[in-house]
C-alpha cells in the first residue's frame, strides 16, 4: 500500500470537507446589503459592492451571488451611499439621563466622545461610570476622555499652581482613568478651574498622556482672533510629549476665508515640531457656552462675582459693557438654558425692564448658557475643509443650539451638495475614518472586513439638517438605515425601542 498516496488522498478529502462546511457556514448571514455605493471612510474613491454582516461585524465586502446567500435580512441599497456610522469627536450629554441619543443617531452619528472641555465623570473611578453606562444601554457607542478640570477640582487645587504632592495626586487620577480605558485627557483652559493651569502643570500631565500613546484634546486658552496663535503655541508645546488636538476650532472675531487659511497654515507649521496635531470643527457661526464667557477672569465664579460687586462694581460694569459690545452686542447672545431660554440678552433685559449689563450684574456668571454669534461663516467654511480637521457637533440632546441635531447632516447638505467644497469621500472621511484613526478607536470608522458594523445607508440628495436656532431640537432627515453594532437602530425616521450602543474603552 502506498502510504504517501493514502495520506494525500485523506488530506484532500478532509480539506474538501472542511472547506465545504466553512463555505456553507459563511452563507448564513444576519444582513445582506446589495447594490450600494461604498464610501468606506478612508477617503478613497467610492466603489460598487455588496456587504455581508454577521454577529455585529462586517464579514465580507465585494461581489455576491444573491442566489447562494442565506440572510435574515436583505437590503437593496441600489442608488444609495453606504458609509460607516459617523463619529462625533466632541459631544456632550448624560448617558444615564438621555440614553437614547436620538439627536445623534438621526444625523448618522453612531459613536460619541464625552468628557470634554476638562470636565469628565468620576475622575479616578471611571470603571464605576463605565458600569453605569453599560447598564443604561445607550443608543450610540460611547468613548470618554479624562477631564483635567475635574481632576484638578477633585484634588482641591485652587488658583495657584499645584504643589508637588497635589500634582502627584493629579497624576494618579489621570493614570487611573487612562488605564481604565479613557482615550486621552481633555482640557478647558477658558473655564474655571482649567484657566488657572500653567505650562508646567500642563506639560507634566501631557507627558503622562504620551506614555499611554493617548491624546490631549483641548478647549484652548482663547479662541479670540488676536490670541489664537498664542493658544495654538501653548497646545503645541504639549504636543512634544503627546498627540494634541484643538477642540471646536474657530476664530472669534476673525473675518473671511483668508484668515482661516492663515490659521490652517500656522497649524501646518506647528505639525513639523509635534507628535501629531489635529482639530475638529462644527459647521455653524455661533458657539454655545456659559454666560461666564463675558465676565472677567476675576469674576467668573459666583464667589468672584460677589466680591467684585462689593469691591469694584464700576470696573465690572465697564468690563461687561465693553465685552458684550465686542461680542456683537446683546442681540448676539441667545440664552439656551435657565429662565430666559430662547430669548436674546436684549429681549431678556427688556422683559425685566433693565439694561443688558444690569441683568448680567444681577444674575452673575453661572445663571445660564447660550449661543454666541461671534464667528464669521466664510472663515468657518474654510476651516471645515482644513487638513486633519474632522467634524464634531459640540452638541447634546438638550442644548439650545442646532449643532447637536444638525451638524453632520449639514456638512453633507452644505459642503458636499450645495457648495461642493468637499467630495462625499472627503466628508465621510472627516466624519468617520479620520476620527477613529485620531482617537485610536479600533475596528470602527471604516467599512472593512472584520470591523464593527456601524453602517449608514442614505440617498445623498435627501440628507438635510432641520434644526434652527429658533427650533434647535428637530431631528435631521435622510439617513434611511442606521445600524449600530450590526443592529438596526433607525429606518426611515423611525427608531428602534431597543438600544445597541457599547461602552468603548481604549486598549
């Protein structure tokens, strides 16, 4: 008997049996999406292909013989775009209070990043928060940053620089958050208590972030036109030790596209001396923040405001008058919270029968937040197209600003369809693949075999933002199919009662 031939025959039969079973198993799928135009999130040209999904992952992308496929669900995506779900790198919200996050889902966002502007939950005890979020079963995937301001407050650091002991306590909290799964550290250097941090403190913490190959995402010291380069320099100094990122990049009081080109060129020059420098922006010419933004540094807290009323009321009055005027006047502040929500500062003052400055003096720096119309649309339009600038909303389900409901749909409507500033491939890359790459989000942001099935199907011409400053809580339209982790979260404006988001942790 020829032993070698027998072994070869047995090996061939075994291989054929195994191959047949694998092929048979691979023909059983959860989803079969056929005929769509794939915009995969990498920025590469779109192409025609089918997609097969099983177990929450993309199993195959390519040509499929429909007659040989067994799938629980079939979707004919002919004539439509198939893209990754969008990633909002700068978002706000409370997963325990509003776990549905339909404002994000409706505009195609399947992953959000919380813990922004230096404020984050449970510094040093993130695992407890992770468990709560998972129990709340959010509608979108959630990543989080460790907030520098929250760490500073927990340690009890005041207006002065932290002592060596305090800095080491801050380090322990930051390391705990990063080891638990935070994707980096956020700073809010225009807000209390982040505004008290000096270069030495920020450098010390940036070195720790760099050890974990994570990112520093910063609401910079100032976004004013005259100070923006200085703020970028401060962030770039931290970029010697860690990846750095400018949150909601904008230029307050700046004018025209030429100024945007100057800022983008300046960032390009900084990239030559840092590990990595990225940014995000939103497509609106009004910001949203607390009314404390118009108060001086020495009166941004309630304690500071009360002291100023006693010790230097005339100086505070003059400062507020000049600041409000510089920020385009009381008509340019639209309250989004508190008793005057939906009214401008001018309208609220008229209702109370006092001047706008007197209203601010009476209520103080912490009584409300609002939209501030202090940006130039042409300048912001140019920033959207900038190199390594991704899209964010800086919004939430409750914020009185349309950006939380419209940003990602508006990018497609305004910059892809109307202005043709971006191709659909470029826009999707800025809203998905670039964001995942920047944060280190694994298996998301790109349509690729083995990646998570966060997927959108839409007709390009039907996507539109509906939210306005007068009615900011209107859901975006046009995303026909919204899939989160391989599950159908939304279809033609209707949303599943079940929620399929996951708590994401950085490895």
